[in-house]
C-alpha cells in the first residue's frame, strides 16, 4: 500500500557504543490501515514510524543498510526466543567497521502484529506451534510487514543503491520494487542457539529466509 506522504520529523546527534551516528525520525502516512487481518485493520493506524541511524558518508558508494523490525523482547530484554538482538548488534558492528551505513528501524513488533499479539503467539508456541502457525492461529498473516517505508526513506536520504544486510529475500524484493538497487546482499546470519533453532528453521523452511548454514531439525 503506497504512502500518501513520507516526511522527516527529527534529526539529532546520536553517540553509541558502536560509534557516532545521526538519529533521524520519519513518518509515513497511509490512506488507511494495512489489512493484515480483521483485527489489525480494526485497530490499525494510518501513520507508520521509522528511525534511521546514519553513520559517515552514505553517498560516495552504496552504503551498508540494515532494515530491522522492532523487537522489544529481543532488542531490549535480550530474549533468546529469537535472533533479533544478535542481528541488530551484528548490523551495527558491520556499519561501525565500515565507517558508514544506515540502520532503518521499523515499528513492526512481531512481524507487524504488535506486542500483545506477539506475546499471545509466544503462549501458543509454548504449546507446540511454530512462529508461523501461532500467527495464523491468532488470525494474522505469517508476516504482516511490508517494506515500502524503508525505500521511501532511503530516497529522502539521497540513497539509490545499497548493500543490504539481510537473510530475508522479501526485503530485497521490496527495495528493488521501490526503486532502490540492491547491489549486494550481505548475510545477517548469527550463530544459532538451541533456544531459537526451531524459530530459525521455521523462517528458513516456511518463509524462505536464506541461511548459509541450514538449521537441521532435532526432532
């Protein structure tokens, strides 16, 4: 669903333990909430937010870019049900090592279903469902995200070519469809841990994620 408008709403200095960034806030305005499912349409929103961390010269060559979906449980609390925090830190480390790059952090908790629904999905997973089955049992799509906003933000930043850090081919396709050339895909694979092996295997088998080291079933 195309945005009616995308605008920058903030731009500030942002020192971190990975180095010095600018932190920028963007808002995209939709004509109507995204129709992921009946419930999300009912409680959906017309405005989507995105935070961009920008380091160094992003224009002289295609910069490293990571599109990262908000994960409170992983990014903040250090959950080992998923690899989200490890991927976030991997991306920030790669950008820091390169001296330039962009992290695009989208407000899409639980692949777009929201925090409370994500916790309900966790409960279903405790009873044997995988991450896709849990979403679908709650009435949601396996993945409610669309990645149109990152493409629009990259254009506002004057970036038309990127080296994308991702295992998700949907992110590559979305940027290409949005007019951003992905000149290289860089793996966001992290060392698997027993606590999220099933999660990785499900993303690989049911969602097409690309893993250099296939996760074997332990069943």
